[in-house]
DNA sequence: ACCTGAACACCGTTCAAGT
DNA sequence: ACCTGAACACCGTTCAAGT
C-alpha cells in the first residue's frame, strides 16, 4: 500500500494560484525564462500542465503574476529619513532583487498591466518625493531617472558574461587577443586595464545612483 | 506561361544572409518579436522556413544578426566636438534607434556575443572618452552610466501604454477612477496632474541625459 | 471540485530526397 | 547548389471525459 504514498501526499496539497506562481518563480530563477514552460511548472507540482489553467488564465497571466511577486520583494522606500536616503535604499533593493531574478527584466511588458505590488510600490515612491516637496512633474522626472538607471543597469548586468574579477580575467584572456589593435584599439586597451585593475561591475551601481541623486537634488527637486 | 511568373522572379533573387536578416528585421519591426518566426521569415522571402538554415545557423544566430543591424544604425559618436556633445549626440541617436526597434531591447542577451557593429560602436565611444582624458576606469563608468540610462529609458518607453498626451488622457480617463484615494493617493494625484499638464514621456530623455553628463563632468571625468 | 487524455495549431530543427 | 517533404520533439491551450 505505501507504493506511491509520497506522491499521493504531495498531490493532496490542493493547487492554488499562489502555489502555481511560486513554483513558476522557482523554475525561472533556476533555469531562466526559457525553462519556464507550463509543462515544467506542472511537473514541479506533480500535476499535468492542463491543470494549471484552473488557477491562471493563461501563460501571460502567469507571467504577470510572478513579475508582481518580484515587485513585492523590492523594499518600499522608507519614511522618516530624507528623500535621498529613502530613494537610495529603494534603488539598492531594486537592483538586488532584479539581480536575483534576472529573467524578470525582460518581462516588463507586464508593467502594462501592473499588479497590486507594483501599484503600491509606485504609490510609495511618489509619496516620498511629493512629501519632500517635489511637484508631480518633478517627482515623475526623478522617478523616471532613477528607474531608467536601475533597469538599464540590471539589464546589462543580467547579460554580462562575467561577475567576479576572476571570470573577467578569464574572459579577457580569451577575448582580448581577438581584438586587433588596429580595428579596436580602445576596446582592447580598456579591456586590458579593467582586467588588470580587477573591475567589478556590481560596484558601479552605487556611485551611479549617487551621481543621479545629486543631479536630482540640484536640477529637478524644486522645478515647476 | 506567365502563370506564377512574378513568384518565380521573386524566387530567383538568390537567398543570402543579408536578405534573410533584413526580412527578419522588417517582421520584428512590424509585429514585435513574437511575430518573428522562422516560418514568417521564410514566407516573406517566398521560401520554406527550412531554407533559411542554409544562411543562418539557427534562430539564435538570426537574432544576433538583426541585433547587430540595429546597432549599426546608431550614429557613432562624432569627433571634432567636445566629449559632451559627442556623447549627447550618440545617446539621442541610440534612444531613437531603440524606439524604432523596441523588440531589440529584450534581445540584449546577444550582447554576450557582440557582432562587428557592436564592437565598432564600443570602440568609438571609448575612443572619444579616452581622447578627452578619461582613464579606462572613468571611461567605463561614464559609458555604463549613459548606457544604463539609455537602455532603461528605452525599456520603459517600449512598454508604455501611451505616447501622445491624447493617449495619456484616454488612459487616465479609464485608469484613474480605478485608483482609490485611500489606497493609492499619490499615484492618483500625480496621474491627474500629468494628464492635465500634457505629459510627454519622450521629452524626458534629453534633460535626463544632460543631468547625467553634468554628473560625469563633475564626478567622473578626472577620477582615478 | 478537481484533474487529465486526446487533440489541435504552432514552434524550431534535421535530413534524406528532390530539382 | 539550392530548396523542400516528411518527420521529430516540444510548445500553449481547449474540452470532453474521468475520479
């Protein structure tokens, strides 16, 4: 009788939207968005892919759902500190979350149909900026500047073929010799210099955010 | 005899990589990346999808190819002007090209396997910055700041459900009433203000680039 | 109430066979 | 030399039928 007991037990846990979305998110985290198929999600839950359609309308709905979960992981901008500190903390959290779920960056179409976590997040950010005296136009501009930088940084980071200086060094060893000094002299030289100085892409994020916060303070905050 | 003459004539044009890539690019421009299937590309060329494999290794190769074409459309940074002017012109061109080919932004994975246009572009940008006295580290930082902003801006622009103030107004009419004043007060207010003032997202790009160029001038150019 | 077998339309891709 | 028919493995999705 105990034959297949475990499988049956696993099955007994009733399926629901939350379990489906969590399974999908784990699959995407592990294998990227191309591994996220309805069939894989079903398998992870001990169920056929067709069963999922009772809990999500279709794959698009599933993607919207997991993108909103990712959004919910981003720290809301703290209150009780200056707008700069608050925006800085939020930006760092956002990049961290996107680095953890790199597949999510390419799924921004979902923002056309924002989920509840997304809306709440937007409202909080705008609240902090408005509370610090930004006009609606200035708050929008500041928000857009920060998010453009954050998403663009994350987008590039997600597709970087190296992370650690060691990986960069390895990549440099194989790539740099292929860059002819006549055709790509600057690329070659900069590549050599970066490898030699142990460049770490991730360290570039905070100086960039500070530069942008500076500009916002200086040019955006009290405008219109 | 003239039966099918035209079709035959079209077929006579020998297939080659360039024709395949150009057809693929047109399809993506017209219908987005989800309409870009091997079958559609073949159809556009009067050929079965299997014939394409003589000219591209596989679909990934085809995507790499069209992304590099997109890259080639971005204006190289002009020389003979200040680094700021040069970077500004390049940035504006890059955003314009990405707005014309919004599907390309999600295909950045291809940057792991950069094509010739991509390499040439990188080399030119680094050349301008190095020529203006930027160290390798400073040039990398400046380049990364600009590109993060450009890509992030384009990524958001590509998924914006509105372009013109009229579209924004229409969207506002349908969305704003759904935002409860208790749950999303700031989002609601900012939405109302933006609609009322005729906000145009695209106009935000240049002030943002100028803010970043300012920061680079001030903080990055002469460092390390 | 919840799950699935069978079926469909559509992908990318290979390869032997056609011209 | 260039193209294609047939075939395969894999998608997302619907729906009638099962428990």
